[in-house]
């Protein structure tokens, strides 16, 4: 079947392409996977996808190599997840572990962003930006470069193992593996200083975790992108299942317009001359041949469809050749589609008759509904957008207003208090001063409240305020004792506060503390 | 699979396995191939694992595995790594004087941490995990020291113990049993006087005679002002801290039949560096001098 020469349909080449999932011929479940050989598509969506691929891959591969000067006390890598030191650097932002909610917030935004995009334009994520799609695209570029386009690849695949076939296959899989290694390699650079890690990695002196990560990601990239491809989307990914809840009848999805394409005919002119109702579809199979999922979009909405829109490009090319309007396959909403179908079938009473949708002059009749961009701004989309914006603004506010000086206090619990020989009562506190900027600072630690209480820091004597040097980008721990004279013990009831303040920037943090005393003294 | 007699389910159009239970048939849906391969991979992994690592239980022990791995050996290796990492600090603590160790903030912090851990193992049984002591066992957090609160003095006490038989340098003192030497009224009067130093005695009339008895019998060790003497390990009786219990009855009990705490000498048991670490830790608790 695969080796039959292509027929001609008018000036359009007819391709032999069978969808992998056609309902009209149910295949046994134990049948092996049918390999898909996507033909190269050309058109505006393909160009847009090249652009997305270039941008996303550039971001992924190059980001770790961007430098960002933070002074002597912090790394100069713009984006760095320093697991060892528990720090996350993103250009001018530095995140400590307790600020991880920023990352959680970004994930929430990513989630709602996905809902937003899906409800507006369908599975755009799947079709354009998903790493699976992007890397499969990249792997296909390699495959086409070495083995040729669809027909050549199918011939090669079906042909015997000649020296040429072995050479091509070895070359293809080697390049895929190299891409896999580079992909895994780029990943680890996010977790350590990239130039240093590259040197030690090449010199075989990097940590075992680095090699294991690269090996794992090489394997997943190679297996998912090169070998499994569409099976990842169809069988492994939960997103195609979830998306059903995100889409509604007003979401833009890649749609074959039966109402204008049917009855499809390979001999349109002859049929039209015979007075039959002939649609625009010439059944050239171009849409099936370019589909990376191997499906036939003319069968309607399908779980397998990732809405990459390459069938739109293919069909538009054919329509251009035939001198008909583009958009036989296009992004459309199901409500428009249903309305037009009702028109073409007279409310479902008859088969599709294109004479109902086209006037005598060949133009569409007035009743045909075309996509109206205002439908994008419907409540569902606006609600998603609103939540997305709210989370974003919340994060932005948290980022702008966050403190870079923090005071944590651990009140000693064992013993809870100590009675000194003069009857005064002492409490111990472990004070942790978080200096979250990569600069040395001097801050004042002050005791507020309990006017008779004295504070003592080892080596600094007694007082109610101390100047403390804190290290850049570190937690400085101080053991502090607070003592109240016996006669003033009732003051302990009031409690007190520790106040840490940077005298130069007036940044401050206050911790409200309790003071324990023997029950008898109360 | 091309068995013509295979029954095909009418609703789903899927062939069945041929098994039937009261009219219920099992659809023959295959496992996803990737799932199947993953399953096979785990089987292969399990075989490799069973060969490489200890796995099969035998009569007396499990198979050892060709890699010779054992979790106990791993712990031992980690412990010796940790010891090696600490070696530099431990050596300096062994060779330096306590005051030099305390002058170096980093080394002092290391000693405090090491001392805290040694304290939990060796000292917490009597002094409590927070070093707060109890009746008869001194609180090490406060500022009263029977035998001195400087780091060197604390070191001496820990190293050689208190009333520890068999250590020539141990701290020794003994309070006489005044129950045999003084009349009960005299003891009561003395207790009233001692109580009056920091509070209100039960009978103010007893204070004056008690003061005389104290001067005659107690001041030689506890001092004329009752503030104690570290030379004898005699506690300060004019402060808020009572080792053997607070109140006149506790004072009377201790006078009549004194209890004497015993603390072991630790130098031989745990070695000089650990005693130093303990001394620095105890000194850091807040009462150190």
C-alpha cells in the first residue's frame, strides 16, 4: 500500500495516507504501532512553529550561560537553583527556601495560564510549546535531513537493510543521542555554575548525580522524542484527557469544515459537470500526510489531535493551487461549525450539500457564520484571565514588599527559665538573623518592653541594645539571655519584643516574645 | 489472536478472553505496550538487584550480593568520614588550652556542639537533658557554683569528679552530721536563722540564738556571712538557690543527716578533649564566669 505511486487529482498530488485511528476500520488492539512519517508542511503555522521552536530551545539551552553580577558574596549566574546552599537566583531576585511560595505561585500561574490558553485557543500548548512537541519537531528535522521527506523515509523503512540504510540510521540515531546529551547537559547547568560544571563534567570530575541526570534525560529525550513520539501524547500524557474540561463550544480548535468540503471528490470537475453536489475537499490526503499524530482531521475532533495546525498549512496550500478560498481546515469554534453544518444539511435532514452554503456566484451565503474574535472574551476566559492576573499581582506585591532582613527567635524550652542566685529570673533565646542580601550588614538588636530586663550576648556584656555584624546572604545565630530582677518579675507578664533593625536602610523585623518564670513568682 | 471462535463483545466490539462467569465475559484489552515494557524492565532490574545486593534470606544470613554492600558498613564508613572531617578541630581541642579554644569563635562553637552531644550521653542522667538539675543535682545553667564557675574550674570538676573514690585530685568535702552534735532546738534555731537570710523565718525569736549556733558551728565552712566557700564546696546559704531543697525543714534535714552528692571522675572515661568540650559547653549555658 505504501509503495503505490501517488495519483493525481487535478493539479494536486494525491497522497496515499491512512490515518492510524480511523473509526471506519477498527484494528485489533494487539496490532503493533503503525509508524508515522509526517511530511514536511509549509505555511504560516509552520513558520510560526519554527519561531516558537527557536525561541523556546534558545531559552532552554542558553539561559544557564547568562551572567548576572551580584557582588563577591553570591554566584554570578543569572538563573541558578543552588540546592546545596538552598538558594534560587533569578536575575535580580534571590529566593530563600521559606520564600518558595513564589515558585508555587508561578506554578499556579502556569496552571491558570494553561486553562486560559486552552479555553481560548484550544490545545495551543500541545501544538506549539510543549517540550514533547518541540523536541519531536527537532528530531524530525534531523530525520528529514538524513533520510529525506515522507516518501523517501517510508521507502527506506520498508526496504531491506542495505549499507546505505544502516549508515543513515546510525547517523540519525547518533545525532538524536547527541541532542539528548545536550538536552540533559543543559538541564544540569541550571543547578551549578555552568562554566565550572562544564569543565569538571568534561574532565569526568563532576558529581555522580550530574552524570546520572544527564544519562536519564538523554534517555528520556531520545526515547520520547525519537522513538515514542505521538504515543507519549496519546497514551502517556494526562493533559489530552483533562483538556476536555477546559474546552467548550466556543474554543478555537483545528476544524475540518465538512459543510464546505463534502462531498469530497477526487474528480470534482467531472462530478460537478454531472450536476452532483461537490465540496472543496479533493481528498488529496495532504492533511493526513503532514500530521505528526498520524490522524485524519476530517474525522472530526479527536483526542490525538494536538492542534499543531500543520494540516491547516497543508490544506491552505492545496486550496491556493486550486484557486479556492483558504480555510477548509482552520481554527474554528464548534458552535460556528455546528451552525454551518445545520445550514448545509438543512438541520440534519439531508446529507451535506454545498449548494446550500454557496450562492450561484460561488461565494458563501450570508447565513454562514465566520469566526468572530469577540467570542474569545467570554466569561470563562475572562475568569481564568482574572485569576491569573490576581495571582500575578499578588506575587508582584509580595516580591516588592518582601523583607530582606528577618528575625527568628527560638525560646529555650529546657530549661524554661533559670533562677539566678540573687533571685532574678533568666530566659534563654536562640536568635537567628537572616541577612537575605549578599552584603555584610551591621544591625541593631534591641529589647523592647519589660523596662527592667537586661539582655546578654556572650562576649558583649549586658545591655538593652547591641550592634551585631551579620554575614552576607547567611543566617547568623546568637544565644541571647534576658534577665529580670526579682523585684521586677511582674513585668514578665507583659512579654517583650526583640527588634532587629538595619540603621542604614531602616529595614526592620520585630519578634514578639514571651518570658517564663517560676509559677511561685507569679 | 486470529482465532475465529473468539467471542466478540457486542457492546464494545472487543473480543473476549473466552472466560465466562455467569454470563459475564472478560474483555481482552491489551496492556499499553509502554506499560508492558516498563513491567519487563522492572523484572530485569529485580534480577540484577538480587544478584548485586543482599536479598535472599538463607538459614543464618542473607545472600551477600556481588557488590558486597551492607548498610552497616555504609554507616561505619559515614561515621569514619565524619570523624575524619572533625579531626582537625578535635586535635586542636586536645592540644590547646581551654582559654585559647574559647578565644576562637569557630572552635568554641565546635566545642559547644560537641560538648552538648557528650552531655546528653554522659551527664543528662543526673543533671537533666537541659542541665537544669534537680534536688541534690546542681542546676548548671545558673550562676551559683559549688566548686567554681570558670572554665578551668569546671574542667577540674568534670575531670576528677566530686567525692570520687580512687581519684587523688577529686573534690572532697564532708558536712558533719549535726544531729549527733547539736540539740534539736539548736538545729531548729540555726535553720530559722539561715532562712531569715533570704526570707521570713517561721519564728523570728529563734533567729538570734540560731545566729550564734551558726557562727560557732557553720561559719568555718559556709563563711561568717553564710555566702559559702568554694574551697570546701560549701554552698552559699544567703541566695535564692537551694540544692537540697528550700525551706526550714530541708535545712534541718540536711543539718541532722547531711546528704553528699557524688560525681564520677570523667577524665579516664571519656578523655581530655571531651572533658574540655563539656567544660566549655557547661560554661556557655549562661552561668559561666
